C-alpha cells in the first residue's frame, strides 16, 4: 500500500542544487562623471574624434560627459555576494555639447566647423541576460552591451580642398545613429550594506569600456567618427534572502510562512511558489495522489515549475531517501525547474510505502 504524507518543507538544499542561493532583483543605477573627471581615462567621460576626408591629419577630438540612468536586473548568489548575470535596460544618458574645428588655410586646403549638440545615448544589454564570465571577480564580456548615439544634431560646414563650402545639418535619429558595443572586459561589484527582515542590501557598481568606429559617406565629404571611454553606473539594490521570500513580496503577502496556506486551496505557500503559481491561484489538481495501480501521481501546472522539487520515499516514516530517478517518469529527481504535466512514480513492490515532497524555500 502506498501512503502519501502531507507535503513537508525542507530547509536544506536539494541534491543537485547550486552551492549558493540565487535570487533576482532590479533597481535604477546612476550614470554620472566622477568628481573632477576631465579625461577619457575617467568614468563617463567619452572621447570623440572626428576625421573628415579620410585624412588622419585633419582629425580633431573632444571629450563629452555622460549623465543619466539605466535600469538593471541582476541575478545574485547571496550566499557568496556575487552577481551571476545582469541586464541593462532602457539606459539613457545625455552628453555635453562639443565643437570640432579646423580653420581652412592655404596649406591644409581644408576647413570645417562642426557642433554636436543635444546628444543622447542609449545604453542596453544586446541580448539579455548577460552572464558574468567570472563571478568571483565580477568580470563580464563588455561586447554583450551596446552604446548608441541616437539623439542630437551635428551642424556646421565642411570646406574640402578644391571644392565649395558645404553646410552640414545632420540628425542622429535612426537610421543615422552612431552605434558601438562594449569592448574588452567589464566588471560588476556588489558590496553588502546590511540585512533586515529577510532582505539584503548591496551597493552596486557596473562599468565597461566602449568603442565606436563608424564612417559616414552619405554626404559630399566622408566623415569618420571614433569614440572611446568607460561607462560606469552606480547605485544600490535590495533583494530577498530567498526566492520564496521574493515571491511573497511580489505576490503582496510579505511575511507569509512557507507552511501556511494563504488561499486555502490545500497547497502550502512554499509549494504554490515552487509550482510557479500565484498566491491567489487555485489549482485544485495540485496535490499528489495515489493511483489504482499502486503508483503515485504529481500533477503540475502546464506552464512549468519555478523551483526544483525533490520526491522522497520511506517505508517507516522514520528514514526518508530520494526516489530513484528510474521510478520517476521525468527521469530525474529532483524535478528540475520548468517541469510540466503529470509526473508519475511506479510502484516499488513494497507492502507499504510513503512519499513526500520537499522544496528548498
């Protein structure tokens, strides 16, 4: 006879789980130049070079300061205070105006006067989320992130050799934006600042170098634009100390206990979370049940579980052991995140067997 023990909660990690507790959080970071920053070696000071006509001797350069914000979503291993992945979203920074000027002389036979004004830059992760390549150091591939000058104007004139003066009136709105990706290695650091009521706070700093090299030959004069510097975004973030606590906060039931049943549907809160349900969702077929053949069924929601679920068996209620994966229709135990449908357990042949589920909340 198979007996189903009421759902029990595990406070220890499950077999096959990561060595740390992974939680997610989001915040808005600030992009501002460092105090006294004046050169492109300083954070959020971008050096821009303009080179008309394909001649390096005609190149001029200016620095521009970036000021703005960017939203960030971070996966954090709070056991080790390390970022696992992150995404920059909808970043926007304004840039100070610049003027590029060469006076036409009899020798150079070229002159230009260009003003870059009201520039604004988009900053975002190209294909989120971006993994941290070395969680210990916080290093990541800067090429996963994009820097895009997509607002502002360039006005003035070119006076090429042996040609007439040409006025310039360009807008950097798409499709005329100047685009570039991060270059080299970026870093993200987390410094714990305190814990209270199931939440931990961090100071967060994310920085990465950028590189742009783009040539515009749509006008009478070819113009090459080169940009380099380092973007840095800083702020703070507060995350729940466990995925279950984060779920209770997101569901509007902060402080709810794992073993309680908030909506009274017979499924404890921790299992509602692990099943991928909301606090108010009523999933009547969610409880495990025995079958006429002497086996066991675990109906799971069609959209997939949100946490690993361990199936354990016992013949005495005193010693519990993980169910052998071969007896589980999923072929694995614990059941991984994203498991759907009805999972079945084949009979063991024992005269009496008990089953229970565990989640690491």
